[in-house]
C-alpha cells in the first residue's frame, strides 16, 4: 500500500482525499426535513492555531456524523446554532460533522495551511448536509487544509461519502432497549458492504447517542477502526434523543 504523507504548513498538492472522487455515490437518503437554505450565508475566517505535527503518514480518514437532535437538545435558542437547532431552517437528523485525515495514534494532522473563506455558493450547496456555516468553515480550516487545495474539493469529497449513506429507522431504534453493538449492526445492515468493525459510536456521559464515526482506509475502502477510534463499548446501553 502506497504511503501518504502530510507536512504541516504545506497543503498536499496531490490531495490526501482526492482518490475518493473516483467513488460514485450509490444513493442519497435525506436526513433533513424541510431543509431551507438561507439566502445569505457567511462565516468568519479565524486565525488557525500553529500545528505541532511535523511529517506524518496518513493511515486513512474518519467520516464524523453527528446526531443533531442530541446536539441541539440544549441549544434550541442558541444564536450560534440557530440555523441547525431553531427549526427555522428545517429539522435535522444525522448531519455531517466533517471528514478528517488520520495518522497513526492520536497525532492526526490539523490546520495544515492558512484557510481561505469558504465561498457562499459552497456553503449553500452543503447546507442541508452540514447546516452551519461556522462549522463548515471550521472543518475546512482544521481538516480540509490537510487534505485538499480548495474548500470546493474538500466538500466534494465529503459529499461523495455522505450521499452513499443510508440510515436505520432512528425513531424505531429510539423506542426500544438498545446496546451500542445492536445499533452498529442496524447501521451496518442499512449500508451494504459497511462492516460493523468500521463503525464507532460516541455517546455523552448519560449514554445518549452523540456521533457515529465511520473509518475509511487509504483507498476509500471501509476499514476496521483503530483502537483510539473504537468509541463506546459494545455492551453499553444506548439511548437516542428524538428531539422536542
């Protein structure tokens, strides 16, 4: 398997995620109900912290998917989270948090180059997938700059994976006793070819579903999640917040 390297301060011109563009999306299953894209979207470009990662070998990527009802549970009136949580722009189930390049251990590359603003057209194009301009700008700055040269390319790759995903019946799952392993099996069953070992579940301290992380190899294949990304233990009782 060919090694892929990233040095902080330099964008990988070949693109650590460019190989994903060859993957054709299977089908899309909308997670947004009545999504309304704002006519105007923008996010401030904040100075990126200096990265302390030098030359690292990338081992794959992580697709981070947030369960929006849980995130918004105590943020319904938060001005910062208005577009995602207020209901004015739709109701959201799973949303894409981000696509992260990974290295061995916990030394993942971040903030690899100064981030340009994500164009408004790109923010609008991806809004129903990630209903927060600030989050999209942050993900491009923190992770996208370590993978591609432009925000358009970064989000194109992310969309390819997002549109391939199907999701289990979350309402039905939320109404019965459930373990983390049972949820992972249901998620895998909804996505042909996705093994249980490539799914990591993250919860809050109360055992409520927070995020689902999908582990991707260097050729775009699903891979078993490494030890540091395995998430909640399989036997943990999992609860799913359906929203207010």
